[in-house]
């Protein structure tokens, strides 16, 4: 699992990418992207200071 903080602009630019949204580890919302080929899960969350 990889947790990445992204800017709000990046978040809005993701479009349909990672549309699963939920509260995760007291952060929320998050978008989750799975890559079956590399067997990884990437959790994206907004960091407004970026």
C-alpha cells in the first residue's frame, strides 16, 4: 500500500481515476487506485498545503 498526498488541483484533475471515496485512517475523503499488474494499492488524499 502506498499513501500519497496530492494537491486539490491534482485531485480534481483525476477525473474518473480512483473513484472509490471513503474515510480512511481518520483522513477523508480519499481515492483508492488498485493496480493488479503490480499488486499495489495507492491511496490518494488531499493536502491543501501543496
